[in-house]
């Protein structure tokens, strides 16, 4: 049977295998470059730090971020698919850029988790987000000096401080309006927790686990209640 005559499922499986092969290779190369760069720079400049002290410093925060990294992998990979996951984890900035972009694109075309359509849409949206980010950063670096008086203006500084909250507020509203009660309960509980324990502000990625579990639990209770009401 020729390639054109093969079932669509086999073509999709071939695509996944090639994606994993390329993704693993690029991930290893990226990891080597990220870890190796400080050692190369330190050796070239003759400023190699104390590796023992660096290891102790890493362990102080590494354990927390390890748990957070595993949680993000388990949460985001089913949403993004193979290609999107490799691109997102290699280029970074998942929560601020990649996840909102992929979720918005998937909602526009009504793609479902685990489908070939979701795989392609997530990969294309994250790739586009990465290219746009690189382009914007390149333009920003070129214009950094001319724009420095504007960026440091005391009049505009309060606006710049609210860019991230405004961005997340606009993105979250689309999902909050679908079920206001379900959205407000985790929001109120987590807000109260952060107010009572301000030190948690430095562990926002780790707090995704309890907040996500709370939202899933509330959704499951609502689903069960709807089922019981339907049977009655």
C-alpha cells in the first residue's frame, strides 16, 4: 500500500513519531546549551563560581520548582499535544504566552483534546506565538535606547505596572463568564490564601496544583449533581 493510500490514522501516527524524534533531539540540544552556557562563559572570563555553593543554592529552590515542573508537564501536555508541548517547553513563557495563545486558537476552531486537529492547531499557534515573541523582542532591543525616556517616564510607569494583571484579566474573563460561580470560588479561596500567607506569592506555579484540583473537584460535583437531577 502506497503512502497516499494509507489510512489517516497511520499518517497521524507517523507524524507523532517524527515529532517525538525531532522534539527529543532539540530538547537535548537546548538543555546542553542552557546548562553549558554558564560554564563556557565562566571558563572564558575566568569567573567560574564555587560549584558547591551553586549546588546548595539550587537545592534550596530546585525541589520546589521540580514539583512545579512535573505538575506543569502533567497539566499542559494533554492540552497542547506533542508538537505544541515540545515547542512550548523549549521556548518557555507558557503561562503568560503559550497556553493562552493555544487555548484561544483551540476554542476558535472548537478542537478537542487528544485529536489530530488539536495537535495541529496547538503546534501552529505556539509556533506563531514564539515567532511573534522573537520579532517583538528583536524590535524592542533595537529601539531600547530611543524608547528609554518613554519607558522610564514616571507618568506611564503605573500603566506599565498593570500590564500583566490587565492581560490575565482579559484572558480570564472569557472563561469566567461561562460559569461565574465555578470561577469565583477558586478565585476567592486562592486570593484569601495569598493575602493570609503573602510568602506564597513566590510560588505561584506550585499553587496551580491545589487551585486546579479545587476547580476540578467543583466541576465534578456540579456534574454529579446535574446527573442526579436528570435521573430524578
